[in-house]
C-alpha cells in the first residue's frame, strides 16, 4: 500500500519521486527539484528502503 512520503520511480521520467498526495488511484509525485506529475498508482514502483549492512 502506497502512502504519502514513499519514494517511487516511474518509467515516464528518470529519477526518484516522493508521493505528496493520494486521491484514490491517482498519485501526485514530486522530485527534489520540484517537478510534479500526476500518475496512476499502477504506473509507479516503490523503491525499497536501504537495509542495514550485516556484520
């Protein structure tokens, strides 16, 4: 389940986006540079959080 603040990628533009709004199946995503896109949730993939290094 995607939520506001999750980091995602989309095939339509390079780089990571952060989800800033969710309206049903429609997401508003934004890059660190301020580029905003409105996309369907099926068109993004969530990036995995970094796992701690094993010692």
